[in-house]
C-alpha cells in the first residue's frame, strides 16, 4: 500500500485525485493537509511514501504588485515542503506545475508545444512555476523521485474555470464565430490516473498530460447549445470581430488561439487517458461566474 499526503486542502485537483486513488481498496492510503500558516509542519511526513503538492496560486490576471506573493507560494513554499519531505524520508514528490511555463496565450498566434520546445514563460505566474521546477529537480536522486506535472487546462465535475463559463455562453448567445482552433485539455480523472500510474511505477521526470482528443472551441459551444436545447448560429461573418477584439480583450485570445501539446510528448508506456472527451463533457455544468 502506498501512503500519500496531499499538500493543499480543498483544491479541485487534490480532492479528485484523492477520490480516484481510493477507488481500489487497499491500494492507497491518502491524507490531506493545509499549507496555510505552516500547518503542514505539524503533519508526520515520515509515515508517507509520496507527497503530492497541489497548493498554489491559480492563473488569473493579477496586478504586477502581486508578483512577490506568486513566487512565495508557487516557488518558495513548494521547495520548502519538498526539502522537508526529503529530510523526513518521503520517497517521491509530485509537483503540480502548468503548461503556462511554455507560454500564456496573449494573442491569436497560438502555440504548439513539442518535444523540442523550451519553456519560456511570458508572465510571473508561469515564471514562478518554472523556477520551482528547477529548484525541485535539484533534489531528485535515486532515493527521492521528483515528478513535475505540466497539465493543460484541467476540468471536471465541480470545476469553476473557463469551460463551465464557455458552456454558459453557449446557452445564452444566438450567434458564435466560426473561428476553429485546436486546444489541449485534460479531464481531472485522466490526470488522477496519470498520478496513480506515476506513484505505482515509482517514476520521476516531467509529464505533459492531456486528453487523447484535441478540443475545438466552436464544437464545444455547439455541443452545449444542443445539450441545453438552444439554437446557435455558427458563422464566419463574426471572425473579423474575433481578430479585432484580440488586440484589446485577453479572454478572446484564451478562447480562440491554438494552444496544445503534440500528442507525442503526452504518450507514455501506460494508459491514463481513460475518460473520452465526449463523455467528460457530461460533468460540466454552465456557470457564469467563478466565486
């Protein structure tokens, strides 16, 4: 039995990974601990085989004066916990990084990440994650396996991110641009299965998980409109507005730019993509705002 400690209580990813690991009786023992105000130091790390670190500040559009906080939480706290875990005999440390270490979509130019791509973050969120990765990899050794996860957009039941808001839009708008694109996403159960495999196989290294299928924003809108019994007119007549709006509104770039991993770097010797995209959308409920 593998004993796992998830650092970062009540996070969307942490909660779902815990549920997934506990599905098979006797395979895992999972605990969680909060990282606020040093509470995590009261946990007995010596009884765990693995620490899965999910605590961090999410990718939003913060003001520049928030940069020090991002580095303090996403880098410094992660490294401190990783060193603490290593000193207390933990054998594996898994860090939730992000695809943003390569690039954040700020134009319609888009980005494709291949095995030859080099991380080049263009905001302090991505940079704080990348700096954490570099520090953590220095701790990797035969007796302490460091795993870096760089997932694309994660979604699933209970998620309050961009996909539920897109689903809400699909139920309200009568028209939508025919601006087709290609994006990588991953259902939280697929991410959880990758975590499970990484733990069971006692792996180290950097992983770029995604669904088997790429996502087209236009087709997602079409799906949710149909599911909710709404009619939406998909027309290229609105495409010039997408192009013009991209110079002034960041959400347009996030919605319509290409942003994906080459499937080659997301394919491993084990299968983790257990939930098909078409089935995974059933978990998504339209939501106008995030709380």
